[in-house]
């Protein structure tokens, strides 16, 4: 494939290396808003930029009929509009708050556990995420996805930054050193605690998952998620 990388920070550079190792051609490495010309007839765009730039970056690519894999978090208030544009343009869009295989299996486990705990009133759920000090958004997109998975399968109606109270599910966001990403879900009662946890050791798993998603989406139309890619 011909891959255009939009956003060329630490993640972009790892994706670049993995793409070439998988025999793809990286035809653009962009730190600015793309144009039709700068995308160099790419087959697919992988977008890891920042919350302020993501919407316009993705919009330009979809309007040029190029499918987009997006891993930028912190801009989801505009996600519905991007999905509408993707459908209108007969293009394809896939957003992932986290592309690693382990995290997406964790998402499925989290939803299953939420269903099991739903009728056990003695336990209260709490989320915690830890990331490096350079991460701009909080809570992380992955933590939001985890919270949404719990809300869809439990008594909780919304999430908030803080401690869980009544039907508001709490998320603690911690910024520490160079931590790639650690996400924990706790169910606590007066007598014990159940915890599920995912710890990333580096960014390579995120990057590989994004490239696999890019390989999968070429030739498709519509709005997708990593569940579609992995058949979960």
C-alpha cells in the first residue's frame, strides 16, 4: 500500500518503521494539514496528530476519497460529523482510542465483567489511567472507551473525572514520567476488590495495530472500529 502519515511525532515515526517493515511505501510524512497534492495519491492515511488538528486533517483526507485510520484522542465532540462526511464521500473511517490487540481484548473483557457485576450491588466501580506527562488530553481516549463499555452494560449512566458517586462512573487520570499507558478497572466492596488491568510496555503495539487496521480498511466504505478488524 501507499501510506500517508498525518502527524509525525513519536507514534508517526514508529508507524513509519513498521509500515516499511511490512513492505508498504510511505508516500507522505506530514506535520501540517494535508492537501490533495501533499497526500501523494496515498491508498490510506494514518492520522496521529493532536486534538486541535485532527478534525481538519481527517476531513481533507475523506473529501479526497482516501480512507483514514485515526488514533488521535481528545476531539470526539466532532466525531459524528466526521462519520457523516465519510459516508457522504463513499470513503472509510476508523477511529481507535487504542489500536493494540491486548487493549481491544481488554475492552471485550471489561464489557463482560460489567455485565457480571451489574446485579451485585455491594461493589462500586472505579477507573484509573496512567500516562506520560506529555499527553495533552485527560482522561485518555482508551479510558473513555472503557467507561463507555461499562456504562452500556451496567447501572452507571455517565462518567466523570473524580471518584465514582451514585450513577456517575469515576475516572482518575494520572500523568507520570514516560508511562506509555496503564488502564485499570476496580470493583470494590467492603470486604474485597476485583481488578482488571492492561499495561503497555511501549508504543509498538499501538503502531502495529494501526498499520493492520490500514491494511484491512483499503477498498472498504463506511465507518468501522477495531472490533471489525479483529472480528470481536
